[in-house]
């Protein structure tokens, strides 16, 4: 999707800086063969580079000229993201990530724990070298929120009666917090006034919530070859997401009971996936999720009202549409 | 050993601050049941609180008066230490830690990965709130060195011909780096001059190397009930430490060949442990290790020459002796 997004011109404005980010990401380690190989494998596992693009576009939208700090910060955001993905795959025991073996499947949980730790501590080291306390604070707060959300998600595995506020807290923490910190950091690097910084942080937060909700919808709605993982992966792993919460809220007693039985098994077979998709279809859970998405995306768009017109602001607006329309 | 050390008066000078550290460590999390429980379990698994004591004694030796920042920094050092222990137990698949189930054994690798991440990111958040870039830099550098060392250790599992510089790099990274950062941070909190900060950082580094080398010797020399884990745990996990490197350097060809066969099996039985201990005895590997220790500890003592006489400096000197004599 890096290619796709660039074809669409979505990140075209910062294409040069994104290439510099790739260079920076490929050279994080000196003198340690295994660490370097695994870190590169994890980082090269593609990914959409959404967080680096958010840093860069937010910085540009605030008039940043000087690329070096933007590129450093964009790399930090992606390294933190990669670190959490590596650890998530251990937590979820995921054999694949984006259609190829996960770092854990390829190198084992032992190495993966350490490489995740390394990428995160290198990212912190880079932030410290940059010497901007406000930016550090944003990323530190985001990583605390991320780990809190991941633990909350574990606590609610297979919990069909998870309160919606807890679900939204998980969504905010696991995805939106780092996107928000990325936008905030971009604006701070550009020396934007406080109101603009906060507007971009709000944009990143709302966009991130929408992004994760779309992800949760696609898990039931998309075709497997687009997902790079099996359909209904979330449910297979016990993660109850909005489409299922919606079904639980509106379904017939019989359908709810069937769902409760299924969750009670804590193990899903292929026939169950067809049943899950049928329930999601019957109770229009995808349109319901997308209505929720639209609310967040509308607020994301509105937040950009605080910024003057610019090509970067245009790109951030188009990114909102892209989140809505994506089936990648 | 917290009790033991306090009986010995080793940390008596900072007993009050150490109690404040305990309070701080017990209250790291708000509003998340599982995270809080596991973090407390991991932190309460005892430990010697050496790193907090180093922060506090270094600060006192530099004339620090105000306890709040010292206690915060001491807590940060212990949280980072706890985070690495939690992740190490995943890496080593250790069922026990200090004679009770490891966090991983008790709560699973999934939760343990996240709780380690949480403790580390909370520690970073606390450092950011303290707003001292030099202190942040010291701890960030230490955590990068720690993860690099852990990966290097994995690369050298079962490697009887590991170069001694790599072994010492592992020892420095996995133990001494954080002890050094703790001493450095204590001196920085106290506003010590640069030369004194560097002297205390050097003290912590040399002390930490000695500390880890003693640990590696005790793994073969101590009784199981003192270790809280089986004798020769390191070899069982494939970790080749100084006593074994010494045997490889001086043993007869037949003994070396037997050791190579044993390492080749990558799995050790009780009879093998007796053989390992016999080799360690025959080739005087413990005295050889302790000679190396003595060099580092002498340099640790010498580093304290840069400081004026004080009760805290006395305690740091006694800690050097204690590292030498410990069988805990």
C-alpha cells in the first residue's frame, strides 16, 4: 500500500522525506548481526508508513521547511509502531503479519521480545538526542496508553458483554494514541502555535479511532487475500470488536445465545466463520460500524479547520477519505 | 537480602528513601486491575533494590538534600530493572525467579511482554516529567546497551569459543550499564560537577561488571537454596560464562572435548551438572573468576577517590566489599 498510496498521490507531497525515512529505518543498528537482521525484517514487513506520513504532513501543514528533524521524528514513530507490532504478535501468537511469517514465527518469541525492546529504546534514545521535552512527552504518553490498552484487550478476550467505553479505550490506546502523537510531534517540530498543535493531535486521534474501527470492520468484511490474514482473525483470537458488539446489542435471543456458545468454546472452526459473517450481514454490523467511523472522521476533518489552506492540509483531508474507502 | 543489607547497615543511610521507593513502586498503575496486579507481583518479587540504593547513595555522596527527585529516580531505575527481568524470563523461559514462579510462569508470556513494556514506558514517562535531558540520556543509553547485550547473549548460546570481549560486552550491557546509569543519575540529581558524575558512572560500571561476574561464579559455586534456582542454571540455558571460558582456556584436551560434547547436546542432566562442577573445581575456575572480579572492584573503589569523605561514600565503598563477599 505504500506504492498504492503514492500512486494516489496521498503521500506524494512527502515522498522524498518518506524515502529518507526508509533509509533511516534500514540503518538502526551497528555491529550486531542478529539484532540488525531481525530489526530490518520487522521493519521491512512493509506496513503503510501511515505514522511517518502523519508526522511529515503535519509538519508541512504547519510550514516546516527543514527536513532532518521531520525525518528523524517520522522514523521514531515507525520504530515505536514496529516495536509494538513485534510484541503484539507474541501476545496474539500470530503466525503471519501482512502475508508473510511474523517476526515471532520466523525468529522465535525470545529474539522478538528483545528486538521489540531494542527498537523502542533506540526510538527513545533518538528522541532524547533531539532534546525537545514536549515531543518526548507526547510519545511517552502514547506508549503508556498503548500498553494499557493492550492489557485491557487481554482482559476482555472472549468477553461479548465488554462495555463499549472499554472497547473505545482499547481502540484509542492501541492505534489512535500513536497517530495522535505523530501529528502532535510533526506540528511541534514545525514550531506551530499551541492551538494548532492541539488541533492536529485531535485530528490524529479521531483519524486513528476511525482507522482502527475500519480495520475491525474489514476483519469481517474484506476478502482474505486483501487482509493478508484469515477472515475473522479478531474473533479467532478472542478479540471482540465493534461489529460483534453491535450484533450482541441488536440480535435475536437465539442468535445472541449462539454467539455466546461460540465465544465460550474459545476456539473457532471454518464453519463458525461462515456463521459469524452471516450474523454480521444479518444485523448490518458493518454499516453500523461505518456510521460510527463517519462520526470520528467528520471530527478529524473538522479539526483541520484550525489550519490554513495548504497542499499538506489537503493531503491530510484526503487521508481521511482514504481511511473511509480503504479495503487494504 | 533487602533485610540482610539493612541489617548490615549497607543501605541504612538511605533506609527512609528506600521505603519511599517501595511506596512509589507499589502505586504505578491506576484503573487497570490486571496490569496493576502483575506489575506489583513482578516488582514485589523482591530483588535487592541495588539500583535504587545506588541512585540514592550516589546522590547523597554528592550532597543531595532534597529527597523527592532522588526517590523518583531510584524508582525509575528499579522499574527499568523489573521490566528487563520480566522480559528476560520470557527469553530464558525461566519458570522461577528468586524462588517463586516467574511473572511469565504465573501470568503467561503474553501478559508478561505487555507488563514489561508498561513498566519501561512508565519509567520513561516519569523521566520525561522530571525534565532533565542528561538523566534521560543516561537511562536511554543504558536500555539500548541492555537489549544489545541480551541479543548478543542469545547469539552466543552454547558457544564455548565465544571471544572474551563479547562475554564482557554482555556483562557490561546486561548488568553494569543500568548500575552505571543509576550512579550517574544520582550524581546528576545532586548537581555534581562533571568530573564527579563521570567518576560515579565509572564506579557503577566497574561495580556492575564485578557484580555480574560474581553472579556467574555463584551459579557454579553456591548452594541451590541460596541461589533460589538450580545450580548451573546458566549452562542449562546455554549461557557460557567466565568460569566455563576459563575451563576452555586451560583444560586438557579430553576435558575440553567432553565440554564440547555436552554443549553440543544443548540439554543438561543432573549427572552433567556434577561433571560441570568437577571441571570448575579441577581448573580453579572460581578463583580465576574472582581474580577478574577483584580487578574491576579495585577500579570501582579507585573511582570513589574523586569524592569527598562522607557516610554515603563509605556505604558505596562497603558495597564493593559486599559484592565481593556475597553468597546470596
